[in-house]
């Protein structure tokens, strides 16, 4: 290991020099001659740096050296890591950005259906259509997530409509099944009794 460390340091490439794997290959190719191994390793590393610069265009040389050091001189692995680093700000913005608002009244029906499918991972186009049609009918006691949850459980439209309009036995207001507890009350409400289906 100390021989390989000396070869890596003698090569004088990058802040950390050659990785142990690069130094080992260069030492073997140079039949155990440390100085020749350092020259061979440095030449091979610089060739890989130029190759990656051509692929990536304008990438910082120090970052390329670090990626090659971490990957043990594997160009493909270094390329993947450098591309991941480049995409990181973009992917972070995607994760940080708020979910797009869904306008169920938008004139482009297919666009809205595609958005519902993509946002809520529904199993079929038909289920997305049920969600949209129920939302377009309008109601003040359920919202889009409630409809989606009900549609995921069943594709029977009448069953879905019933499950979205259960009466709370405490206040008699209508709530979707997801907001009514097992006792038939709005979640968080007190009292006892059974819920009744209003349809």
C-alpha cells in the first residue's frame, strides 16, 4: 500500500493524486518501477480528464480529478457522478417547487386528466375521468384528495358518491368517508352512534 501511495503522490495530478486503483494499474504496467508508474499513471489520468472535458464541455478540472479519484479511475462512473452533480440543483428545484394547481374547469379536458393521472397515480384513464366529473359536479363537503381516495377504492360511481357524502351522527353535516371515523362521527368529534348513508 505504501508503494501505491508514493506512486499516487509522485504522479502530481489533482489535489489528491492518483487513487490506489489507478496507482496499482500503473505500477503493474511499469513492472514495479515507481517513477515510471507515476509518469504512466499521470498520463493516463490526464487523458481521462480530457476525455471527460470533451463529453461534459467546460467542467471544472478539479471536479473531474476528484470524480476520477473517487471512482478509482473508472471514466463511466466518474461521468455518472459528474452528471449527477450537474443535475442536483435542477432536481432540488423540482422537489422544492410546489405541486401544480389543478384547474378542473380548464377547457382542455385531456390536459386536466393527464395532470390528475400524473399527480395522483391513478390506475387508469377511466378513474381519472370519474375524479374530474365528480369535481366538476361540485360540492362544498369534499375536496379533490377525498375524491381521489374514494376513486382508488372503487370505480363504481354510485358507491363513490355515497362514500363522499356520509352524515356525521353528531352534527349531521356531510363528510367524505376519509373524514368520518368508524363510529360515524367527523374525525375529532365526540359522542357515540353509527353513521348513516344519506344516499
